[in-house]
């Protein structure tokens, strides 16, 4: 299914030693340069909204991962660990962005 506004994607990620399922809804999609999304999951810490900017760069693609002020939300115990989780998420951005970039370039 090609991406479009309203499309919901599910992903699995290792969160603190357990596998968690996350759901994201596409809120804006301007092919091939802009994707915005919001997380629908209700875990202890969620990314409320984010997105990607994509630009051609030479023979490849430049990917910018966007997050917005207040992008991480803590619920319940998530409020206590929000600072640590925020640090961990941001530390993983470069590797995460590279995996997305590699996937996009492999499917062009």
C-alpha cells in the first residue's frame, strides 16, 4: 500500500528489553520530499508527532529526521523516565535515520 495521509503503519521496537508495538498515522505526505506522522500508541512514552524531510543529494538522498518541541510524551511511569528516554531516543537518531535512508534508496 503506497503511503498517503491516513495510512497507519505498525512497527516493533526493543524498548527497555521488551518488544513493543508502535502505531503511526501519516498526517502529511508530499512525495518525494515530506512525511509527517503522529503516534497512536499508548505506551509509557510515545512520540506524539514527527516527520522526515527528504532531498536528493548527488546520487543519494539526504534525510532529515524532524521532531517537534514536546514530541515525547510520558504517561504514568513514563513521566518519571521521560528524561532518560528522551536522551536515548535522540542518541539513536543517526543510526535510525541511516536505516530509513538505506531503505528509501533501495526502493527508488
